[in-house]
């Protein structure tokens, strides 16, 4: 069966396209610029999304369904009946956590309490001007009846006014008017007197200023007051207290600010990659050096970024802080493609026309760039189906950038190569574009002139028209040192032991992975928001969210059997590791029955024995009593109040101070609710954010499964050997396991940010594994060690170069003050590091032990293909004719066949000695070997050999055999 039909078609079409581009470069150049400019105009429609809920909560989260039910059945009114414990959304508020500067840190000292009281007065006095009118907190506050609701203010008034003989109890405090306040929500980290609930001291004091959001006008005014509050707090100073502060919109504002803070890092990355590309494209020869091409290659990637962003914004995809990481990755991918194209050009014969060289360049580079684009594009396309909006937007933007990078590389950058190719063909200086003499012609000039003002476009071509090069030092290292070293039996044993330890630690790390991202990590490290959330976790973790338990069906609450069912239901929620007992719960049914029992002999007709008495007494006098009127928000009657349609109760959670506890608590609550015979649901506004914890892992596994299966098919189609697809799949599994496992040890959670990189991991894994595996099976030698050296020699430097350029692209993010960008760097670094180690160490060793046979059968009938172990590959051989030299002599001494031979000291190689770079993606020398062999047979215009061809040329066979000879020696 033939597996390379698609690859051959791609090569043939790109070869024809490269020649056409060489004949008409200007239209491609101008059209690319116009497309980039036209699409880049879409930046005018830049719309930034910074809502935490809209970015980091799943679209299909259960919490959103539960919220919709609560909004329908238990609506709120912030203007007259506000209750902080009954919020449906987190709403609008300003929040402060106050600590004392006193020597003992006690916020309950008289001086500190007086300062806090004055501070509270100042905050309520903050005004904001809208349309010429001033609004204070009293004008915008959420109210219960006519009183503004400030969380902790009642307790503050009590603490300031009480005398020393009155104790403050915890977690509840009895006030002077007989009411009870939840002091645990106000005091942080209290110290209690031994054996009592009396508080001796407390470390922090919390105040929450709730604002109205009932109408759009209220929402706008409250937002303005929050901004005024932030402005005031930035300037606030005190000799007695420290204040950490936040607002409901602070985190969103800080997310939006991250985008501008990353711009300097992008500038650094752009500068580093331009410098790296220019240096990589430079040579000592002033004609063949191509610094401008390096700069234009990075410019091409920049055009792709601009075009992709503009197109996505035209289409209504909103920009967000996570998408700000995309340009760093897109630049790295673009620079990789630049090196592929340049390496392919340098392997062409300098005596050929620009049209011929462009045709050969495109035929050779087409498969490499196409495979990279297809695998990366598919990975991001699969990632775009995730229900996490931040991940989806990033994948859409990056997918567009990958596609445009591909298009601009084969159009804009290719057109630039044509013009620079003509300059080189005319032996013109790289800077001045003036014709310059060759070094031989200027041998009588000064050394400075020869170094800076000479060049030879035909360097490396001998008098017979043959083009010769020499190995790069890194290639020599892999051939002479690293390859033979890693194939020693004891080195293999050590590598396998280390790999076993690596895999074991990775699997253990996978079992310890933490899911989801804490809200405090979304802001910059130096943000006031982070300080507030850290203090909140530190001082107020003991008492967590107050969770609503909702009975979502009509029940006959007046029947004893129904009451018993409800009591058992509540008891199950209260009897968990995540909740306090019934003393901290709120139940209208318990309080109503206690009220009836207490006052049945006092209030005439007070009874709950029958339906009519139960319902009538529930409405009045129970819900009319000031102590119980809050329960009116927990009971939904039908239209004529003849039945209770639904009702809710509240249980108090405890010690919810990390993501594992948050996830565990929510899942336990839902598990109990789902197990009830009564239709029950649980809800708290934070559940919408906690849903990410239970969504990330299954969606990551789903995307990994789909992407791995897709890459298997892509590798099977584009990499023409079925065995390669199996090894590609195994390598993907190993690398992804390592990334997930070791990111846990690096303090990285499995969240929306790391999920992006795990998706990318699949695309990069294909690059690292597919080419190494196929180079191994392509080498015609029964000795697996020799074939492993062959693969390392051909691909060691490209893997290093590709890894380096990608890491350079994201390295600036390591210095970011944001967890988002640092996580992107950490996971990307793990992906590249582990991928390179698999390609250079683990996979070659495993292939020497378990590798498949070579993909060609030996032709025993051809003596030319037989290798005598004693033959010196440097001995004289017949040199084929070359179409750039029509009448060469028939025999030459000490010459190898023309092309990029293999590790013999005398064999010509595929790149100039001064060229610092190799092909960044594929085994780039094999194509020219075959092209040379075909030219020898008169196939002047046949395309170059592909490393994925199942019909390798005699040149490739000879190259592999030379590796075998050197290896055995």
C-alpha cells in the first residue's frame, strides 16, 4: 500500500507554485501587505472582555442553571429587602479588611475601634458626581426597609459603645437590642478565652458596603461610586490601621490592565527574535548573508498576528488577557517557518536560476510547513470547542494566526526571498545592493575590504559545477559524540531507568493535580486585589459560603411525614465534613414550628396542624414578625397562597480555604441533592466559578483524546509510514503525561491557562516525534544503533533550533507579574523541554530496542548499494553530471557523489560551514540527496526527495550506509 500520495501531490504543487512566485513576486508582496493592512483595520473594533464570569466559567455550567431557577423563584429587591446571605449574584460592593498597627495587632482595642469607626464614617461620606449631581453611599446603598446594609457595621457600633463588662462572643454576638449578629463574618482569626465563646482579641475587622443594582441607572451610579471609593483608598493613610480593599469590579479592572502591562514584554520578545533571526541568517560572505530576510521573516509573523486579530475582531470575537499570550507563541512558530524556508533555499544549487531554486525550495519546505500548520491548527481548532470562553477565544485567535502565518510565509516571505535571491544571483552586497568582487578578485585589497565588501554567490561550487558544503559543529557533535554515546548499552540502561522514574513521578503528579484557578491569581501579583484575597483566605476561611438548599417542588409542609422528610434532608447536608451542624443553619420551617410551639398559648388560633392554619399563620403573624420577616424571601407561594411551590434553607460551610475544598464542598452538596427523593438543588453565587473545577479535567481529557486520534490520522496520511503514527501517538501520551504531572510540582494548577498549553503540547509532540521516527525507519541498515545515530545526526540540530526559537518567543513571560502569563511560560517550557528530550534521548534509545524495521527492502541485485564494512567512505567514487555544468570530466579523485552526504569526513554536506542554522523541522539533507541522484540520471526538473517518501533515492541509501560504516568503526 502506498502512503505517500498526498505528500507527493503537495510537493509537486508547491514546486510549481514556487516557480510561479519567482516569476511574479510583486503581486504576492503587495497583496500580502494589503490583506494584512485591510484586516488589521479590524483592530479599530477592539472589544476587550474582562468579566471573570464570562471568561473563566463554563458556558454549560450547572451553577448557571441553578442561578436561573433562583432568579425566577426567589427574586430580590436591593432597595427594600436586601439580605447579604441571599444574594443571587455577587452584586456590587466595596470591601475592606482592616488590621491594627498596634504592638499586639488587636483590632478590638479602643484606639483601633475608634479609628475603624471614623474610617467607616469617611467611607460612607464618599461622593461621586454624575450629570452634575453628587451621590453619597446613603443614596446608592442596598437597604433592608429604610436602613443601609453595611456588613459588620452593627457589630462595629456595638463594639464601640459597649462597656468593658460586656463580652463579645464568637461566632455570634448578642447585641443590646436583643438581635444577634454573625461576628464570624466580621472578626478574623480571633483568640477566645479558654472554655468560652468570648473573644479576647482579633487580628482583622471586615466591612462590606453593598450597593444597589436593581436598575441600569443604579448599576451605573454604583459603578461610579466604586471608582470614587478606589480613588479614596489609594490615598488613604493612617497611623493606627492598615486597610486592604477591593470592589466587585476590581478584579475585572485588573484583568483589563494586564493587557497593557504585557506590551513591554512583547516588545522585548519581538526585539530578541528579530536579533536572533538576523544573526541566524547572517554569514561572513557579504553576498550570501541575509540579515534582511531574518527581519522580514519576523515581520511576516507580525503581519500574521495583526491580520488574525483584525479578522477575529471583525467577526465579533472579543479580546481578553489570555489572548494577549498569543503573539508570543505566533512569533515563535513564524520564526520556525522562516528557518525551514531559508534552510531549503541554502540546499539548492547556487548556479541555478532564482526560479529553479524557488521551485526546489518550496517543494522541499512544503511538507514541513504544511504538517506543522495542520497539526498546530487542528490542536487549536479542537481547543476552540471547549466551554471555557477564555480558552475558546485564545484558540480561535491563535488558529487564525497560525493560518495567516502559513499564508504569509508562502506569499510575502517567499516574494522577499525572490528579490533577495536576485540580489544574491547578481553577486550584490547585502546592504548596499551594489555588485562586489569575489574574495579571490580582491585578494590584493585590505583585510577589512575583503571582510566587509566582498562575496561570492557561487561559493561552495567547484570548477566542475558541483556544490559542496560542510557540517555544522552541532551536527558533528551528534554524529561523532552524542549518537555513539547514547547507543552504548549501559547508557541505554541508565536512560531507561531515568525514563521509568520520570514516568512514575509524572503519573504521581497527575494524581496530585489541582484543578481550577483561584480568583486571586487572575490579577497582577502587586495588585491591591491580590492582597485583599490573600487576607480573606488567611483570616476568613473557617466560615465559608452559606449554601442555599432548595426544595424545588410543592410539598405538604403541614403534614408530619413531610416535615420529617425535610428534617432528614437538612440533616444530611449538615452532617458532612464541609458543613457545621444545625446550630449554624437557617430553616424557616424549624423556626416557624418553634414559634408556634412557643406562642400557641399566647396568640389565639396559632397552630400548624392543618393546611389552612399552617399557611395562614405562616403568612401572619410569623412572617410579619421582625425577627423572622427575612424568611419571606425563602418561601414561594402560588398565586392565592394556597400552597408552597418551593422553598429554601441555608447551611453554613466551614474551612473552605483552597480550591480542593471548594470543589469538594460543591460536589458533596450536589451529590446529596441528587440522591434525595424530593426534588432538591443547592446554590451559592460562587458555584458558578467553582464549576470550572469540575469542567477543566473532563474537557482537557476530551480534547486530548480527540486531538491525539486526529494527529494519529494526520501522521498516517502525511507521514508515509504507518509505524510512525504509532510512535507519534505513544510520544504524545508520554509528553502530555509529563507536562500535566510536572506542572503540579511547579505550582501550576490544571486550569484554563495550562489547558491551552496541554492542547498545544499535542501539536508540538508531533513535530518532535514524527520526524525522528521516520528518519529511523528510513535508514536502510539492520543495525538499529546505526539508524538511531542517523536520526540524531539529521534531526538533532533542527530539534534544538526549533526548541530554542519557541522558548525565546515565550521567555519574556517568565518575568511577568501575572500568574496567567507565568503559567503560560511554565507549561510552554515543559512542553518544549520534554518534547526535545523525547526526540533527542528517549525515543532514539527506545527505537534501538523496539524500533521497527527499515521501510525499504534491500536490493541485493545492485552492487552499488552494498556496503563493505572495510570500505572507507572517503575513497574515490564516480561523480554524476550536474545540469549547471554541462561537460564535466567523467572521473574525479577523492569526491563523494554530489549532494549532502553523511558523516564521512570527506563527504560534502548540506550546509555552508558558516551557516549557524539547520532546518528547524525536518531531516533537510535527504531531499537534496535524491535530487542529486535524479539529476545524475537526467531528471533535471524532478522534485527533491522528501524525508517522508517511501521510495528513497540511491543518495539516501548511500548516506545511511555511510553512517553504518562510521558507526561500526
